[in-house]
C-alpha cells in the first residue's frame, strides 16, 4: 500500500520542478502556469487514490472466494437423525413413503439385529420376531395397493424400533 501511495511523489516532484523552471525561464502568465500545475497535481492525487482503492479491493476476498471457503462444522443434530425423522414423519402420512423410504431402514436394522443375536438371515427369522415386526420387515412384503393411504401409526413404528433394539441388546 505504501508503494502505491509513494508512486505519485516522484511525478509531483517532477511537475513542481517543471513549473519552477517554466516560471523562471519562460515569460508566461503565472496564473495560467499555476492552474495547470494544480490540475496536474490534482490528477496525480486522483490517480493515487484510485490505485489505493483498487489495491484495497484486491486484498478483500470476492464473494466467489468467500463461497468456496469451508463452512464451519455444525455441532447440532446429526444429519442422519434429521433424515430419519423426516422419513418417519412422511411414513405416518403416506403408506408409499413408509414402504419405500422407512421400511428399508427398518429391514436393514432388523437384519443386523437378528444376525447379531441369533446368527440367522432375516428371511429365516419369522419365528423369533413378533407378528407385527415380521409384517413390516418380511422380505416378500408387497407395496401398498393404495399408495396415498395413511402409513402405520407412530406407535406401531415406535414398537417396531423398540423390538429391534431389544433383539440387538
């Protein structure tokens, strides 16, 4: 920045010497020479201020560079938990959302729990699961005929999750 501000000093010095020589050596109207001198020095000052402004603007990051900057890590709720909460909310409202969004998550959780506890694949675990949970995680479960019908009540979903947790424990 200092270099930008000092760039015009030699030019102003040169203009001052030129005005001094003209005033001493050439018989010209003094007022006209001083007005031209003021115009030249004013132009140099404006050019310096313009260069200083451009230099300062270049030092700040552009909006594009700021957008590329890494966002701070959120220490709130995990994204996976928020996604599951949305799936549960949609599943209660719509049978198709339950079958195609939440049910695969419940099937995967039940499969892992049954394998860990009993060493069985899920398709052979009908005897160790309650009838209600089996109806949800059954491998041959057909999609709902009325996709716009309401999904299972929240209490049924909670009961299924509780049973999977009991099996896993």
